[in-house]
C-alpha cells in the first residue's frame, strides 16, 4: 500500500507536467502577429533571458556556499548526509518552475495581443493557457521532488518515517532561498522599470502607458515576466512543497504512521486532477464586463475547490480510518478559507467594488489624498483575512483532536494549509495569466493595433490586476498556516535532538528569551520591507534619470522619428536588481541562526511567532494597498473622473507608483520570509542546541 501511494503521487506529478506540456504546445501554435509584434516580443524575451541568466549565476554561488556549510554540519553529525542534497534539489526545482513559466509567458504575450484582434474570449483563453503552464509546472515539479525523496529515503535507504520527513524539510529551505532571490530580485527589476516608465512617461512627458517612445517600456514588460512570473512561480513552489512536507512531518509525529504522512501527498495528487478539470470551464463572451471576466476565472477555481472538497472525505476515511474521519473538516476549513481570503482581496482591490471606486474618487483632490486613502484601504483590509485564518486555525485544531492532543491539533492546522493549496494548479494559472495579459496590452500599444484591440487587452489587464492581488492574498494566507505548521515542526525537531527537550522546555511569554525573540521577529518584516523598498527606490532613480536623459538627448524621440535605447534601461534594471537582492536574502538566512546562538531555541520560537504575526499583517496590507492603487488608476483610465491625461489620472499614477513596490516587491516577499525563517531554524536546530549561549 505504501508503494502504491507513492507511485500515485508520482503519477499525479507526471500528469501535471504532461498537461503543462500540452498547454504550452497549444499556445505556441497560435500566430504571433505582424513583424513589429514579433520584434517587440523578442526584445522582451531576450531581456528576460539575460536577466535570469545573470541572476542564476549569483544564486549558484550562494547555493554552493550553503551546500558546503550543510556538508560540514553533516560531517559533524549535526545533520544527516542527505540534507545538503535535498537543499540543492529544492532550490533547483523552485528555480526551474519560475524559468519554465517565464519562457512560456514571454512566448505568449504577442500571441495574446494578436488573438485580441479576433475577440476577447480567444485572448482570455490563450493568456489563461499560458498561466496554466506555470500553475501545473509548479505543482508537477513540486510533487515530483517530494515523491523522489520519499521513494529514495524510505524504500532505497530504508530510513524510518521520522527521518524521512526530517530530511525532506530541508529542501524546503532550498526552495525558500531560491524563491526569495527570485521574488526580491524580480520585484526590484519590475518596479524600478515601472516607476521609471510611469513617472517620466505619463506624469512628466504626458505620453500614454506602453508608448514606444518611452525608453523604459521594454524593461517594464521584461519586469512583468521576471518578477510576476518567474518570481511568483518560485514563490508558490516553495509554499506548495512547504505545506505538504510540514504536514507530512507533523503527521508522523502525531500518529506514528505512514498513513498520516501519505494523506497530504494524496490530497495534493487529487488536487492536480481537480484543477485540470476546472481549467476547461474558463471562457467568456465578447463585450464581457469585469465582473463577467472575473466570474469566468472564478468558475474554474471554485469548481476545482468543490471537487476536492467532495473527494477528500472518502480519502481521509480510506487512509486514516473511521476513527479519524473528522480530519476532513480541517482540510475543508483550509479550502473555504482560501476562497474567502480571495474574495476579501477581490473586494478591496477590484474596481468593481466600493473601496477602489472611492479610492479613485479621492484622486480629484491630488496625490496626497489618494496615497492617504490607499494606505487606509490596505490597513483595513487586514481585518478579514486575520479573522478567516484565526477561525481556520481554531476549527482545524479542535476537529483534529487538539483538545486531547496538541500534536493531533497541529497536524490539523498543517492539513488546512494543504487543503488551501490543493488546487494550486488552477489558482496559480489565474495569477500567472495577469502578466501575460499586461504584456499583451503593451505590445498592442507599441505595435499600433486598433482601439478595439487595446480595449480588449485593457479589460484582460485590469482583470489580471485583480487576479494577481487575489493570488497574493491566497499565497499570504497559506504562508501563515504553513509557518505555524513549520514552527510546530521546529519544536518537534528540537525535542528529538540530544538535550533538546531541556532547551525548549519553557516557552511561556514571561520567559525573557521568548519575549526578546518575539520583539526581534516582529521587527523583521519591517526591516525586510524597508530594505526592499529602498532597493526599488534606488533602482528606480537610475531608470528615471536615464529616461529623462534619452528624452532630452535623442533628437526626434518625442516626435516618434527616432528609436529609444531600450537595452540601456533593461541593463540598468538588471544590474540594480541583482545587486540589491543579496542583502535582504542574507538577512533572512543569518538572523535565525544568530538569534538561536544567542537566545537559544526558546528565543527562536519567539522570533518565529513574532515574524509570522506581523509578517502576515504587513504582507496583506502592502499587497492590497498596491492592488487598490493600481486598479483605481485603471478605473480612471476607463473614463471616470476625467479619464486619461486628467489631473485625477496624474494623481492616480503617483499613487500607483507608490503601490508598485508594495504589491510586487515587499508584500509578496514577506510571505517567503516568514517561511524561510522557519526552514532555516529547522535546518540549523542541532547547531543551536549544541552551541547556544542563553538557552
């Protein structure tokens, strides 16, 4: 039975990858359009490839250093010898997920723009198919990585289940490290280009968005791919595998059985099939409104969620027996919470609802008021997700038997995270669709396609802003649950180490090491956000100066009689983002080890608790503020409050510029931060137990 379950998970991973391959082939059969469209798309593709090539060279050096450190710890018997290699595979598959998604996205942008010449539905289908490649590549490679390690450790090396899951947790550290590099680096690139293009192009020069005269316009489109596709793919890969392996580890700890480890694997495997079914329901009619377009995507994701909800009950009953069937409600609570968080995010960020419409209205009195109100919207939007996650934690804990056994209750919380991410294939498809639609709009503008085409791409782009914001909210919610599960895994790991139980015996809030750790952890998301925001600011300054220089020095550029030097802006963004991404990532690696060495294991637990609480709030606040500012601008551009070129529009552009690093750099990076802190803590737990000063 054990081998059958592992084989089933492996088969599901291959089905996901095969489906992604078929979708990619389908997309690539469509025409890219005229020669100018092909040229623009090729420029974006070339810039994205060059950026990732240089980023991966830096990342390889980082991974080599950490591999040597982990290898030394393995020689010292502080880790099993499998850990360094698990770390490498986690990073490799995380990076590969983002790379494949970026390749298909850059190949789909012109095809989507060209399809919009024929109709809205065709454009939607191509962009969504491209997003599906990203979604199913992530879940396929994630399940493949997990399956390979379970097979090797359990059936080849014959390790007990507790050691299997202990070693597997470390490839989560590799995935998280790669994800943080990808999210931070890509986020700095895309927002530096976006800010430079908007401030000088729209506000100072008064030219339209994506105007070919703007030297930063190609860099902006490249940034959409390296940040919102490659970065997001690596991000959600580590969320996915992190939730699965943490629940496997807690299941073994709570039930001492392979069944408890197998259940998350089976849920993930079934989720692949349910997500595939949901993709066939995504279609719309011509002249669809934003609500109708959003409904088209929601139809697919909601149907997949209903399917997995129906299938999970017999799955739990079959694997864990009739005495544990109530664990189904933990899975169900995660599923429902994911949907509700998505709807909450949609309400606060979509221009179909009151908050964003009211935010757009405040632009009539200038930049200051729209910035003030955008901050308010983001802060207020944290309330509902906090309530949703809190209820989810309570329900999943107590229905899993937490009242009688905390280990069982924590396993229930981990299962809720798995339930929330079980349909990631289609959920991520709706998110990755956004950058493709955004690029399609840019190509339509630069290639001078008809007004009707631009209206269609604008509709798809506006929808993409909402789905991207919803996807970020979904990822942040799952990150909070996963971080709680990883914190529990850390405590279990420490207790299993020689002398570990004594080191972590007092986790009361009145323990000064716990309290100090709590303060340090609570501060970390603020410091991390400050570092990434400053990075965007510095990189954007260089782009702004370059765009101004070209407008001033290239004769005939503003009249459309000369070409801009696009490559210069792409190179500036590349150099700046690769330089700036290192410090935030190093901070996330060093701080947990330093806190552990000084404060001990109890201080680390306090740090993880503080970082999870404030990180969750900061990530939701920043992502939703940024999404609301972006869609408020789109709402004005659709003809409200004076439309494009009006004073209201200029104020909204400034608000959107502030929101850019909020929603695409700092906000989504924080959810990786809180999981990476836990992963690093788990990997270096033995080192901390042996050498800590105070604990």
